[in-house]
């Protein structure tokens, strides 16, 4: 191999090595970020339930409110519940999102929990249609700015079936003024409801953390490249 080709190969190897090491380091940084995020979420969930006013203030300030333990008091508008297509423990059905009318007349959409497909109609679970003032405890959930993926079907308000949580559309289809609806949701905890449904406590917290494996892969490839390059260099000299 001529000197020019050797130098070109050396540059390519060094660039590839630098790239692999950078990717490994980036994954280590992502690992620390993910671990901190998981710890933060666990701290939010374990904290005493915060009053709704505190969650509102945080949301208004642009602070992340997802999974913050919260409580709210009001009256369920059962005739305006919206149904979000979901699966739970191997069953197909819906999460029931019911507007909770607060003392000041505003509303908060509460994910009261899961009902099986055959229990979609409210009359099939009349015992669980709570009346009068109720206090609900659960986890605050941020609204979605847009449909999460092109693979998610469009909502079907005519059939009261939602495939993604479009808060504005939920409000409009119930006749509630959007400016009087709080800009987040509340997932009710697992406190049993009369009749056993909806089944609360359905919040999913799925934060895959494979960054360590990814980091080891990139660093491993860097090590292999370094060894192979060293062997090639040794053979060239001999």
C-alpha cells in the first residue's frame, strides 16, 4: 500500500473511531438523562396529591406536569363522557374520559378508567355513573399537541371513539367551551367504583431504557475497529 493510500485509510479509521466513541458517549449521556427522568417521575407519583390549583400554576408556567400526583373535586358530567379506544389486561375496550365540573364552572377531563367493549354504553354500567360532588385523586397528564403518529387512526367523534387524546375535539364534541376546559387530563387512581367499573389506575408509564446496551455496542465496535486496525498496522510494518 502506498503512503498516500495508507494515510487516507488512517484518516478514515480515526474518523470512524471518533464517530463510534461519540455515539457511545451520547448513549451514556442519554442513560443518565433517562435514569433522572424515571427517578423524577417516581418522586412525582409518590408525593402527596397536590391541589388542582398547583397543577394549573405549573402548567401555566410551562413546567412539565406529567405524572404529578393531584386531586380535584367537582361533579361528573356523565352525559358528556368520551371514549378512548384501549386495551387493558388483555381485554379490548375503552378508557372513559368524563368532564368533571369544578366549583368555578370550568371542567377537567378525568380518565376514570377502563370498561370492556360491551360496557361502552353508560346504561350498561349505571352503578358507576357517580352523582353529586366527587373528589378524585390521580395523576395529571399533559395534553397532546398533535396526533402522535400517522399510523394512529383519525378520531371518530360521531361514534364517540377516540384513538388519540385530542382535548380540544373532546371538548367541542361535548358542547363544552374549549376556553373553559383545563389544558390537561387527570388519570384517576385505582379507587374502586360502584359496580366495579370503570377500573381506575390504568396509567401506563413505559420508558424503555436500553441506552447502556447501545453504549456498550458502540464502544465495543470502537474497540474491535481499534484492534483490527492495530493488527493491520503491525502486519504492514513487518
